């Protein structure tokens, strides 16, 4: 079991879908310095965004294709960092509290649309 899985998913009971990965990123962000959060966010939040919301998940009309996770491509590793606006876990936590406990922030959809999903993974 990897550090990410043990201290992120298992310790808090988070799943391995989009919401679980986002929650795990928030948990990890609280464990590391601001400098370390740059790499953490790029690796965890960036990969979550690509795997779950990358263009391969949508047809030419923008409809979600519901591809099983095991058939989704893993993002190509890069030597770069995501922009700072994607690293503020406190803002994400605040936005979750602002909309209520029945909704949770997820990484953005690259072809547009809401950034929120309900607990059943339906876009709002």
C-alpha cells in the first residue's frame, strides 16, 4: 500500500473515485508545506482531473462516455507544476462548506460545465 492510499484513502475512508481523490488531496495538503503542496497538487489533483474528466471521457457532443476506470488512460508524467489557483485546499474546503455537506468539489471538467457533483456523482 502506498503512502497516498494509507494516509489519504484508508485513514479517512475515502473511495478511489473523483470525490475520494479530491478529499485525499485535501487531507494530504494539510500534511505538507506550501512548497511540497505544489508537487502534491500536480501529481494527485492533476492526475485525478485527467483520469476522471479528461477529453477521452467525452464524445464529440460533450456527453460523458462512462468508461470504466480500468480502461481510462493514465496521464503522461510531466516535469511541470499546476498553476497556483489549483493548490489552495483551504478555498476548496470553504467552498464545500458554503454549498452544504451534500455536495462536494471535484476537479474541473476540461470541456466546460459545473465543478460540483452530488454524492451520487451526478453533475449539478
